[in-house]
C-alpha cells in the first residue's frame, strides 16, 4: 500500500458505500441528505472479458472506465449526476487526469474504487481515486483528477449552485481527516 493511501483490506472490510441518511427532522417533501463516507467507496464492479488486451490484462483505457463509473456514483451523492444535467443543463468535464498503473487486473476480477475529495472551488473539483481488488484489497491503480463545472449551453466553465457547493463542503469536511495520498500532485518525469 502506498504511504497515505487507504488500506481498506487490512481492516478486512470496505467502508460503507455512500447512502442516504434517514433524518427524522425533515419534512415529508424534503429529500434526505446523503452521508459522506470517508473515503467514498464505489459498488463492486467486474473486469469485463472484452476489456482484456493482447498482453492478457486489462487494457489501460478501461481503468478509466472503472474510475469514471465510481465518479458517477460519487457525483450522485453530490447532486451533480445525470438528473442534474437534465434539469439544469450543467455538468462536469474532466480537465486533467494522472493515472498510475500499479498492478495488473484480469478478466472477472472484482474491483472497487475509493474517491477522496482533495479540494474544490466555485468551478472545480480536485479528487483522488484508488482502484483496488474488491476481495484481496491490493492496489491496482490510482487516478488524480481535476474537473470543471460546465454550462452545457454555453460550453464554458460556470460556478456550482449553492446546493452542490454545500454538499462539496460536507464531503470535504468528512474527508478532512484522511491523509493526503502520497501520489497526489505527482508529475511525470524521467528519474535523474
């Protein structure tokens, strides 16, 4: 495990997948507020046999598919998933990503992704993900990302609405006790 990473397997468990908190103090027309587990842990996914390349392991493109599916789950909690796009004509676009491939995955392997919110501002989200074997717990890959909130009609970065800013603040507070991953902020360079 990388220094500062999330070693869920050594505890013999995975953190609760983000869910909705049942609140007794809410009115009947008020949607429940989500819990923000630290880190957020995706549902279990499996490596599709069609994603295996001629080297006999998961093709690099499909690591991003797995990371992206986990982000979709985290975004549902934040309130900026597909329903948000349909209702508001706003979405998020990935502006930058850095993926590290650390251990091969093979057809049928069960995996989970952790999502840690590192920071955010009015128009951006900075987060770090770890892709782990869902049963053995070993780390296969990491992905650090910067996304932009985009007005889909103007195709320009736009501020998040107050409701999403509030959820980002709650998630960041929940993730504040997590160590910053050792690999966060790394750059690609030849060793000297």
